[in-house]
C-alpha cells in the first residue's frame, strides 16, 4: 500500500497514529480506516461468492473516497485490480 495510515486488526495493518499530513487520527478517522482495511481484507478472500465480492467492491469504493478525503490513505484501487 502506498502511503496509508493504519490500525492493527483483522486486516493485519501496522498501527499508525497519524494521517498522511502528520495529524493525529481522531476516533472517527480510526473507525473509517478500520472499515476500509476490513473491506480490503474481505475482498482478498478467494472463497467469496460473486455477489458478495461485487457488493463489497461497491462498499470499498465509498469507504475509499472517505478515507482519501480524510488523508488517511492514497491508493488507486483500480491500479490494484479492485
């Protein structure tokens, strides 16, 4: 992942306490970031039914907009095949 602030959790992301601009993360920002990483982890599974994968991709697109707007991550999901 390029330039992402993260949390330790089921997605296995290293803990980071600041956003991409160096500001401390708020509780709400941590929650958004957690959802973003959990959706990415869910989509990495190979046993998802097609309907679940399609819906999770839609959810990830919306979560990615929020995470990018908050300067929590800077990733182009299409470059990563999502």
